[in-house]
């Protein structure tokens, strides 16, 4: 009998050894040809002297990276097998995502950097990459020029952040509410036992406060969107943004007892109205401990999408991301959102990917533009 015999195992071992030798060699030859151009691009990125910690922060909130961007990170980690990295990326982007996440980058205080976890590439530990000021500086940060403003406006939630690493998560988010449709939306969410997130525009009236309380009582996340939603006012300066944020924050607290730690910028963190101020505003809000979420799936309801467009936008875009933060609107003018919501939920619930719906918390990796 051949199977299980000594001869069989001999052949098996020989076959495995041959594969171990030939496959990497073939890959190396194949990629050697196309790698010259890539080398130049990588060199360019390296010349920009991007710091490791900045990159790690960047990727923690990013889902659509290029192979070159990833290779730069891996280079900084001392994993210099570019062909392998490129191959992985081309073959399976989500596996690549996991691989990067499992790297668990550790930046030591002496400036050296380690990668741990189940990395199957050549090197997993490395000595220090070119030193960066972010990794080596021991000087205290200069005080914020805005430290004297809104001195009570700091995120009070100081719980450790432990990111959810699981895939196929759906985070429904509703901006601009509450509205006359809020209760309809809440009842759909109840029907399908879904928790979601509402970035609200609180008004100082009883009906708005009642609806915000209802959102919280039903177990959803409430976050700050804005008080005025007037782009030209709020993005004029850091001071103007803080003023608007404080108004919204206080109204939400008064109505619900929740001290928000999450927020969403009107128009997203980078838009046509804040190019001059967004960096400073983000820096100041981050310094105060608040976390902002953009989105990676846009229903386009705010752009006037039809029922069909919204349905297709969401279902198509969800396919391409492992954790979908879906932008929708809870606003008196967004009737289509209410019309299509249940069908979108049903379609996602029936998807073979077996999506989990959840609300945003500090433990969801922020999606940021
Ligand atoms: Zn909005």
C-alpha cells in the first residue's frame, strides 16, 4: 500500500522541499522585473522621512492603502522582503490588513522598534530605524494656545482603548438629527435589534431633547455633530469650532446625561470649508481627548440619492471594507433614508458574510479621511 508507507512519506517530503525552493525563486524572478519602478517610489516615500509613529496612527484609521504605502511601513519595521509584501497585497488585501494589524508595532522609549505577532515574513524584530523626533523626543509638549478656552471641555472617558479587530462589522451612523424621522429610524433599529450611532445637531427645545433622550435610552451611541451646522461659521477658526462644539456638547448632556466622547465634523474632517483650519482643529480636539469619525461608506442621501442609488451605494461599498462606517442622515429632508433603511438592513442581514451590526465606541478604530 502506497499511502502511509515509508516510500509515500519520502515522496511527500521531497515534494514539499522542492516546492519550498521553487516557489520563492519563481516569485523572486517574477517580481525582480517589475520591482525597479517600485524601488524608486519607495525611495521617494522614504526621502519624505515619514515617521513610524505617524504611519502607525495613520494606518490605524485607514482602510484603503496602497501596496507602496504598506511596503514603507514594513521597511520601517525591518521586514525587507518587498516581493513577499507585494504578493500578499495583490493576492488578498484583507489578509494583508490582518497581517499588518498582527504586527502589533511596539515603539520603545530608546527609539528602537519591534514587530510582534504572527508575521510570517523574514524578519520580525529589528533595531532602530532612522530616528524620528516623535520617537525620541523627551521634551514636554508646548502648551496648547487654546488651553485657556473652554477649560471644562475635555473628554471625560479615559478608559483604555482596545480596538475591535473582528471583520464584517457594520456601523450605521445618522447625522443631522433628531428629526421627524428619528422615531421611524429607531423603530427599524429596534425591529432588527441593531445598535447604531447618531451624530446630532441638538436644538434647545423639548422635542429635540426628548428624541435625544430616546436615542440614548434605546442603547445607541450619541455623538456631537454641531450646534449650528453652518460651515462658514464653525470652520472660521479653532475658537469658533470650540464655541459651536461646546454648545452642542452641553445641550446633549443636559438632555441625556451623556458626556460625548465621539464626534463627527460636518462635511467630514476635510472639506471645502476647513482646508485652512482643519489641522489645528483636529489637533486641539484630539488633545482634549475627543475622537472623530468620518465614514468609508456613503449612502449619498445628503446629495439627494434616490432609493435605488442609496441601496446600491451602501451594498456595493460595504463589500470593499472589513468594518463599514456608513453615512446616512436623520433629517426632515431625507425621506428616502427612511424609505430604504429597512431594505438595506434586510439585505445586509441576509448577506453570507454574516455582518454584525454595532454602535460606534472608543473601541472602534476611527475611520478618518
Ligand atoms: Zn451634517
